[in-house]
C-alpha cells in the first residue's frame, strides 16, 4: 500500500527459492559449514514472524535450486542440481 519496505527474512534467499502462499512465505534456507552445506525448506508466518522448518536435507551432495508449492499447500516441488566440478590445466605450447 505504498508504505515503508520491511525486511521479513534475516538471510539471503535466491529469487527462485521462495514462494508466497496464503499461510506465509516458503523458502529454501542454506547452512554452510567446513566441508559442505545443509539445506531446509522453511515457512515464515507473516503474522507472528515465526519461521518453521518444514523439511531438512542433511545427506545430499546436490544443491536445490527452485521451489514451487501447490495451490492447496499440500505439495512442495524442488529440483536438485548435481555438484559442479571443473579441472584447471596448464597447456604449454598450445597452438
């Protein structure tokens, strides 16, 4: 309604990783630690400001990217991207 903007989530959330629904905002949350990461799907209630963990993944090498919620909020869909790897090589006398 043209008022001041207000921060509602205290962490960075990728533009593909959240969905506004009637009961609140569903979003993917990441926790990074040495050697890996954990991620979860959480729900922010706009009335109370409370964040509830809906699902937690702890043993996945894949990284989720994208989140969808069914209209009745009974189903959540996300995809997982496989880890990316790269090799850096020095090629001498390249022609």
